[in-house]
C-alpha cells in the first residue's frame, strides 16, 4: 500500500499517498520485532565475531555499520529482515531499526543518517517525490524514479515482486460471467457491486473507479461502490465471499486471495501503477558489497514469495518476520 507504498507507513499517512494520478497506496498489517544488532554467522544470532565483520566495524569508513529500517507493517519488516540478514551474510555489521512508521518518518531518517536502507515500493515512492508522475509500467516507473529521487538517496535494483492494488472476484463469479480481466467488466450485464478503500471513489486514485471508466469503458452508472476501510482486509474479503460485493480491491500480496481461490482480474492496459519492491538507500552508504548482498535478494524475490512469507506470519504458525526471512534466505541459498 499514503504520504507514506509505503504499504509503506501508518494508515492515515499511507492513504494520503494514494490520492495522486495513477497511484495506489499499499497498506499492511502491524508486526512487532525487537531492535537487534547482528553481524555475520547465523541470521538469527544476535552477534558475530567474524573477521570480516570486525574489520568493517573497526574501519571507520562509511560501510562500518548498516542501519536497516522498515515501515510499521509486517511485510515491510520481513523485507527489512531479508536485507539485514543478507548484509550480515556478506560480513557486514547491521543495526536493526524496524517498525519506524510512515514514509515521511523513515525518509527523514534516511536523510539525517539515522537509517541507511529501507524496503520501498517503486510506484508509491515515485508518487511521493513527483506528485505529477504518470508512469505506470515497472520499466517506466523505475526510469522515472531514478530522476525523481532527491540528492543523497538511491534506489537499488527493483525486484519482480510487487504489492499493489488488485481487483478480485470469486471463482464462481468469474466462471459464471466469463470475467477474468478488467476489460471484461464493461460487458457485464447489470450493476457491478464493487468494494474497497474509500479512496477508490476519488478521481485522483490511480486504481479507482474513474480508471475503470476512462481506461476500460465501464459506465459509471453500472457501478455501485461500497467503501470498506480495512485496506483489503478481513471485512473486504468477507464482503466478497458473502456475496455482498461482486468485485473487491485487495492488495496483491494478501494471503486471503489464494486461501479463498479468488480470481485476480488481469490489467492488460496498465491502469494500476507498478509497485515493485526496491531497497531505498542513503547514497553515502552504498558500496559494492552492499549492492552484491541486496541485489542477490532482489533477483530471487517474487510476488508469490511475498504471499507465502506474509501467510507464514499469520494463521497457526505466526512466525516472527525475522524467522520468516531466515527461512526464505536459506531456501534460496543466500545465507
């Protein structure tokens, strides 16, 4: 999911991010994690005395300690842990500053040097620094972001993984009406009952109802909107499963999409802005070793991975983000 993709940010701040053209705000669940310092060795160990880490710590250079932060929702903390543990595996000393808050808070922390890297989402980050941006595809957004960031901040390599708005229907509705794409909605006979964040009704919201009309030709008079203020959470999911709405806007890495067998409608015309996961760093702290460690994570990370990791923090397992990240990194052979 705000002046904060952040899913980046506190709820009120991140919703304000969403009200610019072709933009969406990603919102998430709160999760808690201790502030720990670690370097090298086992990703779950509190500290390491590896020679490489000791050498960095005593060098006095820009790379001596990398402070990794996150926004205050579970997915962001998982991503922060992926970065922290990958950096530790590279022999760098890491200080964790998770659950910082909304985007404006951790951007300020990056700029004043109290944090060195945070996970971000390309589309909302672009919108934060360029309110007039119209880029939509992953490639367009990445290119625009490069020129939009202020001096002192650097975005590293975006991952294939995204967390963005998505329109979903039940499998039964999809089969009955032959709807698998946003394009198909224009041909639906009758009134489409759509549920999601209140911002969807605003003309400036990139994934909103105005886009369905202007881009996909769904007549306004054929849409009945139900605002649901839980950011695509349980209330939105229940409205769809109970048949109170026909279409629901749910963030794309929400486990309930897979758990309920929802059909996420394709977006062939790119109405919804790309939101690829990207490390945002203080330029002064970027080094070859840092790039190597973080690029390795970014190369492997997919949207399905985010879904699976988010699911692992819920349900019966309820693993902590630090353990979820460690499991993924081991599975990918990165630690």
